[in-house]
C-alpha cells in the first residue's frame, strides 16, 4: 500500500504541495482531482521521487522511499506518463521491455524472465498484434496503453498515472480506464491517478481526493467529495451534480448562467 | 520490404570499411594496386612469408606513410560519428554534432594551448595533448549546456546558437595564440588544420588508448541512451540514474571527440551525417546505433579523405572542406525536417 504522509514541495518560495497526506490500499484506485495548477502533476512527480520534497514521507508497504536508489524505487513504484512526444523509433515491444530497466545492469542485458514479463504486459493491454510496430504508427489511445504496459512490466505494486485520458476520445478513455480497473483487481495494485475529468473520477475511482492550491481540501468516496458545494467553490462556478442513471455515481454538469442555447 | 543490406547492418558496414581501407591505402601520388596492398599486408603477418613481387618503395610508402594516415583517419571518423550519436542521444537533439555544438573547437583550443606551452620533443610527448583537448571539450560542453538550457528544456536552436557562439570564441582564442606564436606553435596550428606535420604511427598510437576508452564507454551505454530518449524524468521513473548516466556519456563523448581533434584537427559534420543515415537505415536503437556509427564514421571519413587527396592532386585539400561541402546542405535539410521525423 502507498502512504504519503505530510508531503511538502516548494518551488523557490512557492509552496506547490502543502502537507499532503494520502493513502491507497492494494486493489484500490484513488483519483486526484482539482483545477489547473492545483498541483496534481507535481504530486505524481514528487511521489515518484523525480522532484525533491521539503518534508514528509512516501512509504510503500512500510518501506520508506527515502534513501532508496533510483532503480530500487522503480521496483516499488511505476509511473504512466502522458503519451506525448514518445521517441518514435522504438517498437511497441522494445518500449515495453524498457520497463524492465530497474532489474537490468548498465548494459541492459535482458533475461528470459524479462521477455516473459514484457510479453505478458503486452498481452494484458491487448496490444499483442502490434508488438513489432513502431510506436509512432500507433493512435494516442494505443500509445497510452503501451506506456501502461511498460509500467506493468516494472512489476511494481504501486502505479501512478498522470492524466492518462487527457488526449483520448470517449471510446479510448473508457477502454483505458476499464483496463486499469481490471488490472487493479487482478494484480492487487495500488493506483493513484491524476484526473481532469470529474465524471470519469466518479465512475472509476474508489476514492477521490480534491487538491486545491497544493492542499487536500476533501477526500473520500466520490459521493462525499464531488458535491455541488465543494466543486462550486473550487472551480469558481455553479455546478449541478446528478446521479449517473445506471450506477448512481455523481455526474457533474456545468451551469451556463442562462447564456447557453435553449431548445 | 526486405532489402538485403537492411538486414545485415554490420556486414554491410564492415565490407564498406574494408573497401575504404584498401582504397585509402592504395591511392596517393604513388598508386599501389590493391592487390599489392593486400599481399604486403599479408606478408607482415607472423607466420606468413610471401615471395616479394612488389617494389620495395611500395612497402616503405605503405607501411610508413599510407597506413598510419589511413588508420588515423579511420579512428577519427569512428570517434566523430560515435560521439555525434551520443551527443544527439543525451541532448535528444538531431543536430548535436561535435563541431556544431562547439566541442570540437573547444578541444582544438585545449590542444593548441598544450602545444604552445611545450611542443612535444619526442613521441611520448604526444600523450598529454588529447588530455588537454579533453579538458577543453568538457569545459566547452558545460558552458554550451548551461547557456542553451531554457528551464528544463534544451531547444534545438538554442543549443546550436550557443554552440556557434562558444565555438567562435574558442576559434578566435586559437587564432590569437597563432598570431603571437613562435615558430613551434605555427607547427601546431598547421597540425590542427590537418597538415601532416607528424607522420608515421606515433599520432595513431597516441590516440588509440583514449579512443578505445571513450568509444568503449559509449558502446556499452546504448541501453542507458535508449532509456534517456524518454526524457530525464521518465528515465528516473524507469529506474535509471539519469543525471549520472548523462554525465558519464557526455564525458565519454567529449574524450572521444577530443581524441579525434587532437590528431586530425577540426573536421565537421561527420557526427551529424553518419548517425543520421544509420538511423534512417537501421533504426534508433542506440545499442546498434553506436557500433554502427563507429564503423560508418570510419569508412565515411576515409572516403572523404580520399576525395580530399585526389580531387586536386597533387594538392591535398583539408578533409574538413570535403565533409563541410557534404555536411552543410545536409545540416540544412535536417534543420528543416527536424520536427516530426519518423526515424528520429
């Protein structure tokens, strides 16, 4: 399980994260939501150890990430970045195999086990047929799944995703998030993902944390966090929250101040 | 589409290198037929003694003049192409050539300063020169890197502009040293411009250990360079100590460049042209790109040198003129198409 305790990150005098405390249990998806510039990406980056924190701790399964080497940390925690400007020269399989880097030496000599796990990850994201294709020939949704497979190949118990659905259309958004849910339950992963889309957060996350100005303003189930009161204040506009017709999860509708088209 | 040469990159490049070595050894004011070159070489091998059916002059010219020059040129080409590939990988910038980013000029300045302090009296005195060039190269790369960096990114154009500025500065310092030079330093300048002040095997032997260390370190860094293609943050998240890897590769690339510059002067564009064609033909996997650039760079510079020696024979053009004639238009082509190239 992932435990983030009182994590504080400063950029010069600017406090980007202010005593953020969160935990994610195995088999659970936590969505980080919040307005632009709230610190969602900073939280993902700080949790993965690529930017230094001023104070606080990050523990996985009781192991403090502080003091671990870069490769040791990458065995506990894998990150799925946004699929943009990927090096196009590598094939899908080569890209996924690079997920085994934390277990390889400087030369990158791979063993049978590494190929087995890369192949397994490839099939888990249902890209088996595209293994030898160059990443640049793939659609945005497929590229995002390649990065998910690369993270799975790392064999980490914690997965961090930075707005994985941002550049995807409706079909690929649903495809990716369904896939993530299935992987979480099959492999007992702890997943923390920054999400822009509040409705997707409501549909796919077990718990939601609302990050505003670097602070956690609310956290809990989607129903507890995605309320008209919470969101109106944060996004600085009135919103309506209605239950999803099938699942009852909160759906957020913007209020157009009466300026919208009427039928 | 299965084309034979696409499937056998090492065989193709080794064959081309063998052909280039043979041609380079054969061509010159005195033409030595490739058949004679092969037999003289075979005769040198232990345990083989051939009936001598070639003039003694051939043997002297080949072993004392042609082959040392050929070997040095092949080594310089390999060094420039492989360090170019490595710079491109670390900076994730298709235009990072040792000449264009100023490292070559910095190395040249270092070498000239070393030679101006004390011109080597004997061939062992050659060993410190690559080290001085190496210091010049590392200082240059640090300077260019810090100037060109904009926040967390290193835009293609600012890297080249910073390279040009630093390169001009280093070149003018070199010229300044030349103007107030003693006769000994004039020899150094001539050497830097590629004229053969020193002949024989000494320059090659002095360059070899540095080149082996530098290129060896680059060849084993292919996997790290592959991971670095995703950017520093992703590389770290994938478990690579990105800062350390980048520093190590930059030091190795600078040593490699410095070795070439210290003994063959400043030759541009080899590090741009060769890795690009390797990428287009055989893909961007650095574990293959680096060894293939070594082979490709060696035969490419040998062919350029052959042109330089034969175009206006008996006059010998500086080889840098030939590589620049081919390289500058190529540079413009890469600059125009640097965005959205599928093979990069």
